[in-house]
């Protein structure tokens, strides 16, 4: 396997799925080309200025900064549907339309859904 696409469609807090996707992507970075695709509620992960201290969990958007080589694709229609299109997002992401998002998934050797 040369490339893997991790698809996250759940909100970053309230379950372990986002944390698990980030960790799986980080472990894979040295072995293959890794893309993290954020779709649906997963797009909340890239909202700037998150404060997760009251939840007692790590700030997951900050973790993305630690892995600069991780390609993060954000599904633009999902941002728009959630009213986040005009909001400030972290800088390390690529906004893509439906077609480009699907193309990135289809061109990967493996797609894992979280």
C-alpha cells in the first residue's frame, strides 16, 4: 500500500473517532502518502481557536500543526452547510470541492472511515 485516505465525518469531540483518525494518520506518515479528509461534522476539526480544556481532552486542531507533512483536505460543501465557510480555519488545510474530494479518495490505495 502506497497511499491511504483517512475519512473523518464525525465531530472532533464527543467520541474517540477524531483522535483515533489523527493518531492513525500520524503513525502512517513514515510509511506511505497519507491524506486526512474531513467531511460532514469532521470539518469542525479545523475551526481555529478551539478550547477543549473544559472537556478535559487535548485540542485536536493543535495536533494537526504537529504533523505539517499530513495532507488535510476539507470538503467545502460541508463547511458551507455548517455555517463555517466564512470562519477562520487553521492554516494547514486545503479546501476542496466535491469532485476533488472524491478524486482524492478514489486515487488512494485504501480508504479508512472514522
